[in-house]
């Protein structure tokens, strides 16, 4: 099929809202995940570098997660807008069938399916492993002997360290604050005007030489002792790196080819066979469903002119949410109990694909009329009654 002017117009109208939904949703997910990682990142002096690496490795995961929803919403918004402005009526009146009208959307879904197969099958597994590798590096980085100005560092168990200023090497400090909690409940707080960090390569500890400072010690009984010093040596542990596990200990880190080879192979796999197949079927379902989404989004958007865009969007969103949830639950069931993944994952995917085809087939002769049209109208009427009931009373 060679794209004509209408095809290019429809695709151009679709890409804008779809991209807006994908970007906004992905940014929201990324910020939520990074907020949960800040506590870990704050324990190392290289937090910004680790933060950037986490961002890069999380992008493939959230692109794949938000792609079906963004595609569906983009289609719905475009078709609903064309429907309200009666552009669809003009297109259909010109002799273009509903099948031909939806053809560029299905083609876009097929292109996104190929992209998703590459993303889910090969890019995402490596990015997941790279993400865990960054977290491993963060957890094992700890304090490496360098101090950044005004950074709150965890320099060992129950030891907090910060300095107002530090030179480029992080070894010459000014206005230092150290708080240490002892195993017996004793608390020591040290402040100093200047300090120098002494650490030789390969050593497991660093020494802070504090000058012109004060130590305040509080015993478990509440007794407080204060001592001033001109020079004080304070030893701190330096984090030692641990080896990282190899890729493939988790099914999410295997490519589609590796999942298929281990899941269908005769040799006994290292991971549970049904867990491998459930991951394979889940990723495949998320990719293969993309060309079918226009078959549901277009009729729903056409019915929105009668039932209202809100109710039609809610029903479509609920169906898509149920599809995603059923995949997650089916995968968890197969992984936990060994139940056949073809049933727990394949059946929900097949039901959703059947629903898309049924909605489309019922709408071909009378666009806007489909099996859930009456439900959309019922939801719209219910919302209208609620708004009238709980809205401001007329004077």
C-alpha cells in the first residue's frame, strides 16, 4: 500500500498526541523511580554519574511500558477530533471505506510492533541488566575517600560526614562535620575548621586529619563531654567492591531468542521452564497486540460522538488496563506455581485480540455502532446524572 495524502495527514495528526502521551508518562515514571533511588545515590560521591546511567537504562523499559497506552490514546484523540469536525464523514462519503481509513493506523501499529520486538526482545534485556549493574555499583561504591562540598556522605556504618568546601581532589576540606553512632549508643559529633584526607591506593580505610576542632560526646546515660583539639586523626572505612552476578539469572534479562531456546529446548533450563515461557509470551503479546489496537480505538472514537468522549475513553482504557493486568498476573501465576504459560498468558492475550476484531467487524457496516456502544452511552448517562445530582443547585 502506497501512502496517499490522506494517509500522511492521518499519521501526522496521530504522532503528535501519541508522542505527547509517551513522553509525559515516561517522564512521570522515570521521576518516580529516580525519587526512590535518591537515598541510595546519596551514599556515593559519584551520584550524578550514576543518576545519568540509571536514566539511560530505564528509558527502554518505560518506553515499552507506555507504548500501547500512548498509541491507543493518540489514535482515540485523532479519530475523535476528526469525527467531531465531520472530516470522517467527508472521507467516507468520498468513497473511502472504513477499512481503508484505518489502514494507515494499522500500518503504524505494525511498524511499532517491529520496534517493540526489537525493544522487548533485545534492547530491554540488556538495559535491565545494565540498570541492576548501576545499582550494584552504587551499593558497593559507598564512600571512596573523596569528599564533595556540601554533600552528606555515609562514610561507613552509622557515620555521616559533610564539609562546606573541598578542593578539586576532594582531599582538602574546610568546616567539617562528622557524626558517629557507637554500638553501645554513644554519639560522637566532631567539627573542625580544616581537614586533610589521607588514603593510599588499595587501602581499606582513609584517615581524616582534623585541625582546630571540637568533639562532643553523649553517653547512653545522657552524659555530655566536650573536648577541643588542635589535631585529631579519625579513621574511616572505604567501600570495597563486590563481584556482579552474570546476566541471565533473571528472566527479564534474557532476549527473546534466549527465552525461546531455553523454554522450548530439550535440555533442562537453569530457570523454571514455565517462567521462561511466560516471559516470552508476555513480551510477544505486548508487541503483537499493537497492530490490533486501531481496530478498537477507531470504533470507540467514532462512537464517542454519541456516547461522549469521556465514557468511550474510560471503557477503552479499562479494557487495555485489564489486558496489561492479566498479562502481569498470568506471568506471576506461571512463575510461582508452574501453571502452563500458554493458558495464563496466551488466553488473556487471545481474548483481547478477539475483542479488538469483534469490535471492528461489528463497526464496518455502521461506523460508531459496536457491542460496547450501549455501555458507553450508559456510562455517559450515569456521569451526566451524577453531575446533575451533585452539581450546583439552580437558584
